[in-house]
C-alpha cells in the first residue's frame, strides 16, 4: 500500500506531466476540447492505477503511453458505437476541386501538340526527359546558346498559346515596340 508521501510524489509527477499530456493529446485529437477530456480521463485512470507505477521509471513516458492507449481505446469504441454528429470529420467528405487542374493540363497538352516539331522536341528533351542543355546540344549538333534560345522560344510559344495569345501577333507587337524605341 502506498503511503501519503508516495501519493503526494505521484500527484506531483502527474501535475508536472500535464502540459506534456495536453500537448500530446492535442496532436492526437486535433481538438482542444477533446484533448482536455482525454487528459482528464487519463489522469483519473493514472491516479486509480498509481500502484502499477514503478519508481525509477520515466513517469512522463509511462503517462503518455497510458494516454495513447486510452486514445486508441476511445477511437476503437467510437468506430463501433457511432458517436456524436459533432465528432464527424467533415473534411473526409469533401475534396479539393480538381477541375481547373484537369482543364489546364488538357489545354497544355493540346497546345503542346500544336507546337512545331522542333519546339516539341526541345521541350520534351529538357522539360520532360530532364536532359541538360549540354546533352541536348550534343544530340542536336548545335551550340548551347542555340538550345537555350530554342527552348525560350518554345516555352514562350506554349505559354502564349495557353494564355490564348497568338504568337505571331505577340512577335509583331514586340517588333513594333522595338522599332518605335529605336526611332
């Protein structure tokens, strides 16, 4: 049987462990209210089972293990006994809208296949196959600068097509701006 001194020591250890138990319970439950309920339930169970605690062992680890086991027990029971409507995680029933991503991908693929064969080739080699500029320059038999400029033109053409701009109009507008700046 525990003496009054041992009971006091046990309670002191429990009180010192409460902040750690609360933090761990919140990480398990995701809810401050549920975490506080779990900590309170676990603390009461620990007080009732203090004769099972062996002095010299890590109290905090023992208490956290008890809290985790209690959490698992509660979750198992909730699975079989329904629970409250407030306990339902509504995020399980919702899904991020992916329509925009799918439409953008399909549009990008469609515009990619409308590119000239040379532009498709350079984007495929570098963007899809992950080849370096040096590797592409060797394969195409041209300088690295040519590879970079071809890739820049191919990317610009693809981006313009995705944005709904006509590349020919973009280039004509750019030339007109360049001519007006030069004058």
